[in-house]
């Protein structure tokens, strides 16, 4: 499964401490990395980090910025062999 903008939107809509993880080829949202659901998964990005990268906007994240982050994350994942 390829990382898509919708994955980042769901992460942003999740609560504090949420993380986007890659587990067995699927992207899943989890709580903090110490939780059971995160075992064996690769951290893609945390909600806090994504919010920092996107900056604050009262209207929500810009579609172009989300697409840019998807491209960057795909490149990072590819360099890790994921």
C-alpha cells in the first residue's frame, strides 16, 4: 500500500500522541510508541512532527503541503527499504 494524503489527514485528525506506523505493508494509526499496537511497526511520522512540518493554519493544512509531505515521507521510507 502506498502512502497517500488521506493517511496524513487521518493522522492530523487523531488525538495527541498519535503516530502513523507502517506494519506489514499497511499504514496504521497508533498511540505512543510504547503501546502494544506499535510492536513490530516502523514509525513513519508522529502527529506532532507532521504539525510542526506543516505549520499552523486555522483553515487546516494546505493540500499542496500535504502532497509535499507525502513525497518526502515516501522518499524517506524508500531509503529505509520499506
